[in-house]
């Protein structure tokens, strides 16, 4: 029965290619020859050649094409005669609109069939990487296909056209007022990218985003490719409870704002206070008691080997989470540059990886946040020129925030942030932030950067020297 249905689909498509003046180009451009089977494929190839040359449906010239095929392949002449009779019988009876309405189903069915057949061949041939190749083939076959049959948004349709008014509130908070009021946190169906020099806070920023999302009632999946699950978990407990690593007398420089604004004015030295530290003898009990809150049910941390995670692996892992009734709102990948990237053409593969990540965000209707490493110049300056490897990752991301910290700022637990790319609002927003890694706080306070910040920093440097 299934074979008969597939054959009827193919026959209907052939007739539509020959006579449907309104839709023949859609079929030509959306149905690959590999999706036809047997002699339908041979005939479709002839019809496609005609359409490519004349930009018209063949109409009754399809019989000329069939005669040519019968002469070229005499053993199949009876089949071509049968096809000619079917076309003649159907051309005045077929509902072309119905054929087009069913076209997406046909394409998906044929792709799935091909994927299953290819996977079966791989099972037979085997090999060390057979399982990985089988998974890749099946994932590609099941991947959501581009829907060319939805015409898009006509702006006269205000119910659909004005849907953006419902989407602006879906930016995930960063806890930084100047970013949040511009919706510069992670967004659904978007890619959020944080760029920083080596060992300068990439993972901490991602943990900070996870914390803020959880505090807002969202579910978070944190994939770590650099740190272990246990160390990543430690950072979450630390940032939620402001736990000090050890009981030391520490100080930090805090930002003083101009009254009534979020603009930098001065710095003041303050002691770092913490109610708990990891060297407390009863720290396990303290953390357990404070972590029974329901919000901790909304985060899962998963470790994958550095350089081993593919986009297909990540999609399969998301599917398994969703099947287990945990559907994340925010996916954190720490960090994308440490996923599997083909070595043959590294920069091109890296750029494609970022596009694929954003594609996952769209497919699963989630926000994705990741980080990337800047080069050595990123310590001294904050601009796009400091991005390591492929520059196209900046163009793919919806929001890009760059982190800069001189050695002097590092001594004072200060840093600067610059929004270099913002698809949803203005960019080039420059901020100064105070930090306390000692208690797990990526940012304690943030203000807009002003010109006299360097003067204040220089004065403190003279005092310390």
C-alpha cells in the first residue's frame, strides 16, 4: 500500500511538471531528482532539462521526451508507454493545488526513506565509526526541512506582522540594567556570544547568565566542554550563595555612581563579606539546606569531551532531555570553539558551526549562549579585531559582548564590557563592572563608562605604586 501511495505521488508530480503552469517551477526547484524512483527519475530528469532550457512546462512535449527515452532505453519502452498513458489520462482530472499541498509531505517521506536505507547499508558494512555515521545520516534525514510553502508575513496581516510586540519581553535577563533595558541578554531563536581573552571570565559569564535565567523562572541546560561537571556545579552553588573559596580578609573596589544615574563617578575600597566558605567544616550540609529550593530543579549541567561534541550530538542530547520532560529555555555551550570542528578547513568549519548553533536555537525555540576567545590584544583593547580565528561568528550572533581587563583592572576586580553587535537594539554600549570571583560573582555592579574613568584608575595606580 505504501509503495502504491509513493508511486501515485510521483505520477502526480510528473503530470504537474508537464501541465501546471502556476506551480511547475516550485516542483522543479524543491524536489531533487534523487527523491524520484525508478523510471520516474529518468523521466523527471528529461522534464527538468526541458524546463531549464525553455522556462515553460513541456505540456504535450512530454510525450516527445518519453519517445526519446523509449528509443534510448528500448528494454523499458513498455514502461514509458504506460507512463504516457497515465499522463494522458490524468492531465485533465488532476487537482494541481492538492498536489502542491501534499508536496512537503512527499519530500519529507522520501528523505526519511533514503535516510533509513542509507543507515541500513551502514549497518551491513560496519566499521569503527559506523554508529556515528548512522546517527548522522538519521539525524540529517529527520532534520526539519525548509518550508518554502509558507509565503511569509504580509504586513497587511497585522495579527502576524505585529507579533514582534509579544517577543521583545523574551530577552533573558543579565542583571545589568543598561543591557536588560535594551534586551541585550540571550533571546529565543538567537545566539548570544561573549568574547574574552584567555582565562578572563568566559565561563563565569555563562554561569552568571544561567543563574539569572533560573532566578527568572527559566529552565537552563549548561553544556561544558572545558570544565568538569563538578567544577561547573561548584560555580553555580558559589554564585547562588556567594560562597567564598576560603576565609581570607579580602577587599574589592566598588563603583560609585553619579546620583540618580547608572553612570560611573568614582571607586571606593570595600571589604568582601561572605557568610560561608568552602573550607567551612559543615559546608556540604549548609549548601544542601540552601539548595533544596525548587529553582535548583530548573538547571542541568552536562559535560562532554573537549573537541568531540558535534551539532548532531547536541541536537540528539536536547531531544533526550525533552523526552525526559526537561525542556530548556536557555542552552549554554561553554564554549562553542571547543566543539568538534573539522581540521581540513578549520575557519570555514568554525563559521558553519556558529550558523548551525543558531539554527538549533530556531529549531527548538530556545536561546543559546556561548563564548569565544579573543587574541592577546583583547587584554589591552576591546574591539572586533581581537576575535580569534573566524570573524564571521560575530556576524552570525545576535548579540556580541566583548570583555576587556587590563592588569591594573584585574588587581582591582574591575573590567569593561562593550556591546559590539546587537540585532535587537543599539550597539557600542560601553560599561565598567565590578567583580568578585572570590565569592562567585561575575558582576556586582555595572555603570556606563565615562571619560574620567581612566583618570580615577590612574590615580589609584599611583597610590598603589
